[in-house]
C-alpha cells in the first residue's frame, strides 16, 4: 500500500478518537409556540446535545434569554452558545443539557402595567409547560436553570426571584438592574422609548415609581422577599468593570449580601459586549450545570 494511502487510513482511524469528533449538538431555529395569552405565535430556538437523537434519556434544561432589541437567534448568531455548549459537554465540564432560547421582543420578560403584553404569564403558564412536553426535558426544579444577558439578565432575575420553586440556578450576565433613583432621574426620551410601556407612560420623577415598577424591581423584591425563599435558588452574577450596568449589578450583590443570600459575584475586564458574554457563558452554564449534578 502506498505511503500516502497508509497515512490517510491512519487519519481516518484516529479521527473518531478526537474528543470533539462527532460531538456537535443540533441547533433548530424558527420553532414556534402559539400563545393564547399573547394572541400570536412566538418564536424560539433550541440547542439539543449531540446524543439527543441517539438516546431515550431525559435532559435538564436551561432557558437562555436574549437582550434588548435582539431575538431568539442572538445567543446562537453572536454568542455562539452551541459551540461553547458542545465543547463543555465534550470535555465533561457541562452535563448534557437542552438550551431553549425564546423570542421576547422588547417585553423585558414581564407583564406590562396595563396588561397590554403579558409575557411573564406566557412564559410561566404556556411556554415552559409546552416546551417541556415537546422535548425530552426533566420537568423538575432541580433540573431547570435560567440565564440571560442585559434585558435577559433582568428577566433571569425576575423569574428566579418570583418563582424560586421553578428554578435550581440562575445566571444573570450584565443584568439590567436599576435602583429607584435611576428611574426617577432618567431622561424623558429614554423613559418614553423603553420603560414607559412597562411601568406607566408619560410619567416623570417620583411618579415613575409605580406599583408595576416595584413589583418588577429585583432590588425591591430582594428587600421584601423572605430569606428562605431567596435561598432556594443558586445565583451566578457576572458584569464587566467597564459596563454601564456595573453600578446596578454591584447594588444587586450588596442587596443579596446584606440579606444573607449565598451567591457568586464576578467582575471581569470588559464592557457591555458580545465578546464579554461569549467569554462568560461557559462559566455561567457550568455553574447552572453543577446544580443538575449530585455531589
């Protein structure tokens, strides 16, 4: 046999032994769920681990939430989360998991003050139950996590704080956390364009601190929530030192610390960028994945 042929045969024999060979998960974009609550179909994307089609096992799930003005493909297109999940699962740092990425538009993952958009109700009452019947998911708290960036980090906190009975762990990245003073002094244009639809239109100053705002302020929820409830979820908080949201995330860390809630708080070099989130998503998923494992 010629030397070249022998070399090619050797490569073919060794290739399946490479740790990342045949370990790519399956990505499906453009999936939809019809929502009665929202009155429309809602898109989502899903990442399935490499062995999903070759086994009958049930998997833990992470709901991964996108940022403001993005959609269900953001974490795939810009975050490359499928690549990081593949690598982590192949190396054993992540347990095999399903990752679900819903499209939330600019809803901030909550119910608007006037009931015009009830995304929170949709997510909890329709989306999660349907998703966990559609895919082979272990539909239990101990096998369910939530994570997200910016607006999605805010949504992560809202769901984990309001529904601690549903989630084992939460990983908000660069979460959009603000205090009362930030809302009160915000310029009118920003309020009107972003927050008015959520908490009350055409408001200014102290009038912005509505019941809807306080019901959806992570800092206020932490202040008022019983300690035993807050301790039901493991928290991984990560925000860059150059991020405009670093103050709010520091306040979040302080609020949890004062309340006596165990959590991990990371400040790394970086800003409000995809470069920062790509370099942080593996650690966030590993933190959540550790909740799925038995010690």
